[in-house]
C-alpha cells in the first residue's frame, strides 16, 4: 500500500511491509497509462521509475538518513513498466525504532522520472526488525 501517490498510472504492491535486517523487501511495480498516447521524446516524456529503500532519523539532536537500495525500471514507448524487484536491507542497517528521544523510520519510495517536468513520487513506511524478529514485532521497537 503506497501513500501520497502522485502518479495515477503507477501501482506498487509490497509483498510484506516487515523485513529483518539482512533480508529484503519485495514488490511489484507496474505503470499502465490509459491514454493510449506514445511516450514521445521531449518535455513530459516518462524516462523511468526509480524505486528506493532508505531510512531516516528524527527527534532530538542531529538527524541522519541513507538510501540503502535504489534501481531504475525502464519504460517502453508508451510509458509502461512492469517488474518485480527486491530491495536488500543491509545486515548492519538500523532497525525501526520509536523512542522518546529518537525515531528511526524506513521508507520505500517510487518516483516517476519525467523529462523537464516535476517528478511524481509515492512512498510507504515499512518496518525493519532485528534478525529472527518476524512474528515478534508488528511495530517499531520499543513495543508498547
């Protein structure tokens, strides 16, 4: 389930929104324009769909962020795309955390790259848990 969708032709289905460190998030990405017009070169041409997995911190003190996985899905002459992708979560990556002083949030995002136009972005928050944490965690640590 994606949030803040800006491209009405883009659909992303995340297989599971919880993953352990050292594993991956899998999703199916499809872009199906219904206008039937070719994706002509020039202004407004859709050049691809970029999928990214990253984390960020918020709270008191300094903030930090990192994109840990990124790939571009090419589109055809009509601006259509279809692919199943796996975005790896590093084994040494931080787990999702929701504490009193700091939060660590993970996000999977998709961005439609439009030539000489405003790129359209969709994103969804996902949960990264410790190794062997599937089934134990259903929200960011610490459990309440």
